[in-house]
C-alpha cells in the first residue's frame, strides 16, 4: 500500500497528493459494491414512483379515491410541478454539493425525497398533492447532482463508464416494478379504492429508508476533501480503504500512477463555474446540451403518449397498458447493463454517438412502419423496446459525460445545469409539442412526434461524433484539470 504522499492540514494551502491515482488503481471490491448499493439504488425508487403516478392517475380521479382531483391534473399540473421541482432542486442542491460536499447533500436530498413521498401518500386535497409532487421532484433533482458526482469520484477509472451507465439505467428496474405493482395496488378486490394508491407511495418510502441506512456508511469523496481543505481526512480515508481491499484480496496494491499539486479552497463562485463551463470548455458545453436535449425529446416522443397510442390505435384496454410498459422498461434497463462495458473498452466517442444515432434511425424506421399500418400493439412495443435498448445507454451516457468532462470544483453544478435544461426541455417543451400529436388519433400526427424525437436524437449523435471526449479509463483529473491545480499558466481557450 502506498503511503500518503504528503500531509495536509484542515484549512487552505498548497498540497501535493496521490489520492486520485490511489483511488483509480483500486481493484473492484466489496467497498465499491457498498457505494453502488448506497448511492445507485435510489434511481430504482424514482422509476418506481414516477411510473406509479402515471398509472394511478385514473384511480385518483375516481369518486371514492379520497382525493378531489382529475386525471388531467395528475398527468398535467402535478407532472409539470414535479419537473419544475426537479430542475430547481438540481440547481439548488448542485451548488450546495460543490460547496459543502457530496455526503452531506446526498443524505439531505434523499431525506427530502422520502419525506415528500410520504406526504404525497397522505394527500387529502389537490393542493397538498401538487405541493409534495413539487418537493419530491426537488429532492430527486438534487439526487442527480449529488449522486452522479460522488459515484464518478469514488469509482476507479477502469469501471467508471459501465457503473455510471448501469446505475442511471436502474431507473427502469423501478419502472418495471412500478408498472406491475400498480396492477396489484389498484385491484379493488385486494385493497380499498382509497388505500391502494397510498400504499404504493408508502412502499417506496419503506424501501428508501433501507437505502438511507446503507448510505450512512458511504464516505465523503476524498477528491472533494483534498481540494476543500480536508487533506488529512482524504489521506486517512483512502488509506483505510486500501487496507480493507488488501485484506480482502490478500495481495498488496500496486503503486499509484502519479500525484497532483493543488491550492486548497473552500468554495467556488457561480461566476467561476460559468466561466469555466462556457468559457474554457465551450465545445464540451455544446456536447452536454445536445446529449441531454436529444434524449429528453426522444423519450417524450415515445413515452408521453404511450398509453393513448396503444388505446387509440390498437384498442388496448386501459388496465393492460402497464404490461406493455413493463416490457419497454425492461429493454431500457438491458441497454446500459449489456452495453455499459463497451463505453470503457470501445470508447466514449464511438459508443455515445453510435447509441444516439442508432436509436434515432430505428425510431425513424418505427415511424415509417407505423405510418404504413404494418404494426400491431405487440410489434410496436417490440420496436420501441429495441429503440430504447440503445437510447437508454445513450441517455445514461449523457449523465456520465456531464459528470466527467468538467473540473472537479464544478462537477455537481455542471450535472445540475445540463440535467435541469434537459429535464425542462423534455418535461415542458415535450408535452407542449407531443400532447396533441399523440392524442389526436391521427396517424400522421403520431408519426411526426416520432420523427421529431428521432431527428433530435440523431442530431445529438452527430454532435457527439465530433465533440465527444475520449474519457474512457482516464483519471478525472486528466480529463479536466481541477481549477485548483498548481500551474504556471492555464490555457485561455477551449481545451476540449
């Protein structure tokens, strides 16, 4: 095991450390599984809850549900408030995450998320339901910023791509569970009309509390610690992890590959963050915007009118759409699971551009078959499943990209910004564009919706082909040098 390269007292100063290299050369271990379970499994809860809300909309609108609300208000007003909460929560908690640390914030954001979900289950008036849908989104937006930054800083560079993709893709495991769970929870032969939907939310809270207990053991990011004046804590943490892994593997670890010297600092201002993201890395900023907006519109083109398309064009009973959704949700999870490793081996540029372009082209093909009347409910779902197999890997890589191509000090805020913009584009512009198209009952309108999503996905793929960063198996500090790094002179232009 490598001894600490230097000492660093709490406060600010100049410190030379091998902490990043020591973290990156660690073999996969039980410690890494603890991080994945503690931080990554919350996406399953997010997928579970969002899917349940969509599926219980009809039940909430029924007389006797215990809530005076319409289905349109659930899928319209409440959904918009959830999106607004997610966008504002990402930006608010993203700034706090870069300032006060990953651990403090990923505990707070999960607590906000769980508390708001529990209050949603207790809704007695529509305004209460709307308020806590907003606060649930506020918490989950913060989760995206805090969790993605922490995961990428704790996972070794050899595995960073596949782990990040699978964790973000695990949202769809929750979607599968939510689709199937709603079938049971809404069965009035099992649960009363005013109880089943409440228990659906309550179950998510129980599962989340288990995750919260595991998350208590996930440490602060040593990368954040040594930059923000906690160098000794960073050295002690990494040393303890090294001892644990050496004991588990029964062999000494290889020496770290290098060191970095930085000026420790307590905080980074908004002006510095903006200047860094858009001034020093303009091409990477364009890449992030393209990836998030492209995937947001493709997903809305398919999923926003998912149920109405099946009901309107194929006479699928309302109560059966959950089964079809479970199928495409499974395809969404299998994409990152099976393709994730290739992002670390074949490389980011080829895989990101390839998954975006291929999913866009496949959706164009699906639109053509749909326009010809060649599809049934089953074959359309199969087409969607294939499209989303590739699109899900691409969409997950958008989060990976935003979290690894900008300097350490701006990481959470960069994730928050691109997530918020993509979420706003998909959750606000998407419904405005796709609502009438997918619900009009006119084949040509639905075809146009598919083509818009496919076109933007292909455009993002082309942007990635030229601008994607070859970040595979590289240290985060090598991909984007920390702003605090000691250098005689920093480049003034775009260093993408």
